[in-house]
């Protein structure tokens, strides 16, 4: 890492670009200069690194440590060994919660990626005016705090809310219900809020990726007689492959670690049908004062996230 | 080009390292601090005349701020600095701030969030002041019982007193007068049977009988209100207090649970109850979308403003015509930090809470006063509440909410009632899940 950083900001490139007359001098001071660059590189990295170590790595390590302790947050902690983990794995609530979050991946990740690709195919290269408008509209859910999104959707989904009003309007009055309170459908209803929030992000990523594609590829495809669908399949899709991986990773993490949305809409209800692991972590830590158990569950959740994300990266890796 | 000389960047690195170390040191502490040893305090009931400044951390406003103002008016040399934190953040942060070196002298007490402060010795046992001031006669005994616990803070109703109540709340039934008279319900229900008949009549008239916020606490508050009148008070108390052998798997709780399920079956509350927040249930009731709402007197101020003369209040009626005068309630209570330099002044504030002046403030703040004999002269909705509450307080019939029974209980109660409403849980399963949480905390 250090080498990468040093080379990317070290001066040789800039010096050579400035012309040949300094080349000799540059070579003469090269070694000391390289050393200074290395130190300076560290200096540039340091503020971000310190924040990252202090606020991300250190708390993470602390969580790992706490997961082996019995601690209520105040009294001296006692060693718990693997007890916290054993307790968690014996609780069926964990498996249900994990299952729910896996279902959420479909709604937070799979569907938004499809929607994002669809929107990209529609907008790419065809829409000239109003592009900013589309971007803003679809990206808006990303800007709003999820707590506000959650409360808004709770009202939209309520028995007299907009969703049911629309269903009534199109003659589907028979299926209206308080969606988030429905035992079978609450999780799906919750998932669609995620779809709404994540689709714009995916679309933005894909649009950015698609703009890098050389227009001559599209020209060549047109000359070969490829229609829009073929162009999308053979030019656009391979072109945004990396962006799809990134979108998949980001949205999957959002699904597995989802908390704020669930907390503000259903709080795990009805009857635990929308419990997710992060919600259980919160309850253990803040309702029950079991910091050790909460940390152990958080560690398990982290391992799960890493495993799923690694799987995504493995399956979408570039064969070449 | 040379922006930073080596000397300067080394200094910067050193500074940054120092910052990181400080940060990590902060993150690493906690849990290693030894429990504070109880220091000797000379208990006195007189407030010194020297200038004294106390800090008070709280989340309920009103009545806290007005009570503080009234107290400092009586004792001009005392300054109390209020530190208000919204409830959700308060319960998360109060434990840490009470264990810090700059702990507030007085803190609003929340048993769930703060009971680990008792074994840590961070809040004072108020026993000596209670004796010196005679609090047993000044506060309703049941309201002090809930604030007492053993040293491990597992069993309530015994051991030391860790807080004194400043205002009381009580759960009962609000009703919409207009809807009831339209549905042909002439009198306020006197028995549980009459209440059920009224629900049926309202339903028959094509109206929604009850608003219910089962997404949050409204669902189990209704269950709790039913349990208060179908179950045995002693058995319930011993269960919530964590007395050995306490159990909720009893016939009274069975009856309350089955009644709730029956009401769900008959459509006495909307199908959307499980997705309705407490605030939304309150709003629905106040807009005239239902005839009844079961909640606490904390909703009175809102309902009075919205519904004017059209709203009334009664306690969940007993099965027989003789009223049981039992109702669930909590209190806005205050504890004293063991780190306070002026525990005697803080205790004088707690004593002030039981005074007639304080009673007026507590009542105006939408609560029931600690001084149950205070003349309130209230009319309308608040008059109804005062009329219903006084016999309960004098009967020593205020019982704590069921979520006091164990720290994880609320996460069994809310989903459990949702399960009952959506018919995915049987009464036995529900009570079993509550008892499992109890057993996990108290030992079976």
C-alpha cells in the first residue's frame, strides 16, 4: 500500500513532463528526493489514516474483544470465553433474522441492479435534455436520511395511505391492507422501500460507467446491424461490468446490515417477521445492556457480510 | 515546492499520534473502572444558605423544568442547571454520563437504562433521607416500591430506594362522547362486560371501536390494562418485581390474552394495528376515527386540545361492579449521583416533589401529582383522570408496566402481541415467551 501511494504521488512523472533540461538534475537528486516523497506520501495519507484507524479499525477490534466478555457497560467486565457466541447460535431468532436479510438482498440488490440497467439502457445516448432532471429524481432517495424515508413510507403503506389509494383507483381495492402490518407481506413491503432507495444509486453508477464506453463500439455494432437490445447486451453490459460488481457489493451490504429503515418502519414486526441481525444487535446492546452478546452478534454479522460480498466478487470476477 | 520541512511534519505526526492515542484511550476505557465506594454522607434535611450549583439530567419536560424553577425560587441560593436530552438518546447515554467524572448531581431515573448503576454504586441509596423526611407517608407507597431494588438491581420492591417520583402516570380508557352516543351507548361502562358490550355496539354501528398502536407499546398496554382487571394483583406484582417463583403463566394472564385475541377476532380494532405507531393511534382517535383508545394520561393534553369537551376518561373497568382500583402507571422519578457534592440539597429537591406546590405543577404538566390528597380543582378530561386516579393511588393500586420485569421483556411483549393480533401465536406461546425472558434474567 505504501509503495502504491508513494509512486502515485511521487514527482518523477511531473519532472519528466516538464522537459528534458532538468532531467540530469533530477537524476542527481533522485534518491534523496524519492525518500522525501515517501515520507511526504505518508504525511498526506496520515490524516485520513488516523481517522480511519481511530474510528473504524480500532472500534472494530474493540468489538471483537468485547465479544469475549460479559459486560453491562458499567461494571468491570468478566471473561466470557465463547459463551456469547454459543448463546447466539443457540437462539433461533438469529437464523430467522439472517434469512430475512438474505431475502432483503433480492429487494435491495438484485431488483435495483435490474432497474438500474433498464434505466441506463433507456437513457444512454438517447436522452440529451433533462438528463440532470432524471439524475436528481432517481438519486434523491440516496440523499434523504433513511429515517425520514422510513417514516414517510410507513404512512404511504398505511391502510389509508397513498399505496392503497392508488390500488383502489385501479380497481384493486380487494387487496389493500396495512402492508407493513401484514404477517406474510411485511418483509416484501419493506424490501420495496429498499428497491426504491437503491435503484437510483445503481442507475447513477451504471450511467457513469456507460459514459466511458467508446462510442465507436456502438457505431460498429450499428453497422453490423445490431438493434438496441443487442447493443445493450454486447456493448453496454460488458462495459459496466465493474460498476455492476460495485453496485452489488454496496447494496448487498446495505441489505445485510440494514437497520435504520427497519427500525423506523416495522421495528422487526409484526411478530418478528422483519427482524434483521442489526436490529438484534441494537436490542442486545441498548435494551438488554448485554454489550458482550451484542458485540458477538455484530462480529457474526460482519463475517456474514464479508462472506457474501466475497462470493459476489468471486462470481463477477473478470475471467481475463 | 517544499511545503513541509522534516521538523514540521515530524511534529505533525507526533501530534496526530497523540490524538490517535487519546482517542483510542477513550475507546478503551470503561469496564475497567472499579465501582465507586460508597462515601459517608451526613444526612440532613436543611438546605445550606451558601450558593450551591447542581446539574440535573432529564428527558421529560414538562414537568421537570417548572419543578426546578419552583424549587430554586424557594431556595434562591441554589442553582439547578437542567440538561435536557430527548428520551431515546437519554436512555442510551445516561449510563455513561453517570459513570463519568462530571456526572450530573440529579438524573431522571429510568430503571431499564439505569439499573446497572445500582450495583456499580453510582447512584445513592436514598434510605436515610427517606427516613429523615418521612417519605413513606409523603409518596404513594407503590410508587416508591418500584424504585426500590436489591443491590444487584434484579429484584424490585425490596432493598434500597434509588429514586423518588416527581409525577405519576396512569393508563386508562379514553372515549369519544359523540361516537358513543350515536352508537347508543348511554353510560360510561362500569364493568368489563359493559365495556365489551359498548365495543360491540360501536362495531355494530359501523364504527371502529378501538385505536391501537401495536407497532410500539400500545398493543401491550392494552393487554396490560386487561390483565390488571382479570388477574391477581399480587401475582402480577411479584412477577414484575422479580420475586422468586414469579410467573406470568397464570389463569389471569391467560384470560387477558384470550380476551385480546377475541377482540382482534371480532374486529374491535383495525387490522392495521400492527403497523400503527402510538402517535398515529392517538391521532386517529383524536380525529374521531375510533370510539376508544387505551393509553396513559400523558396523552391528555393533546386530546384535550384536539377534542375539547368531546373526550372522557375511565379506568379499565373491573369484572364485577366493585372497582378493583388497579391500573398500570409509571413515574417521572429522579435519582442522586453518588458523585454529587451536595446530596443533601439534591434530596431536598426530591422532597419538594411531594409538596402541594409541586402537586399543582405536576398536574399542570399533564401528570398525576405525587401528593394524592392535593386539591386540584380540575374539570373536563383532566378532572375525569384525577377522579379515576385518586382511588387507585389511595388503594396503593398503581402497578408497574410489564416491561420492567426483565431488560429484554419489551422485545417479547411488542412482537408477542403482534403475533396474537395476526393469529400467529397462541396465548400459551405468548405467555411462555414472556416467562422465558423472565427466567433468563431472574432464574427459573
